[in-house]
């Protein structure tokens, strides 16, 4: 089914050694830091970490431009504003559900161009 196909494709992206991984500088990572609705994103020990309202943390592994994963079932995509700054966090799950969180103080002008 579509859900299982998506889960397997996302899992493969995380472990495929032939797939190039984006290299993000400290400044790149810092640009994503901020409050997105009930979630916060910060750099901890050189890695991007997303925390929920309950304090639970997930390490965001880069898999594409503005696209991260913390497991084979969840993807985090950052939408940018017209000035190119991250302004929205979109969480997409393998079951097809999606949540959007606006960044505190950011003006959203467009949705992310592509969510896979």
C-alpha cells in the first residue's frame, strides 16, 4: 500500500550509502533555530534538534535542501519566507498526515515548494 511504500522509501533514503548527504555549516544549522508553534529547534552538540512541548527531543538528519528526517516515518521540511529565511516547519508522516508550525515572528508568504 502507499503508506508502506512511503515508509520503505524514506527508510532507504536514511541508509543508502550512495545517496549524497547535504553538508551543513554551523551557520546553516543556526538559521533553522527558533520556535515553531509548540516546537523549538536548536543546535545541540553540532546537530539540529527539534523539541516538542513535552521536552522530548529528536535529532534532525539532513536528507535534502531544507528537508530532514528523525526516523523512517517522519519528515521535517522548513519553508522559507520571501527573504530566504526559514519561516515554517512542516512535519509529514508516512501515514500521510501533516502538521504546519509557523516560526515565531516570521511572515509566511508561500508553502514549501515540495514535500516528498
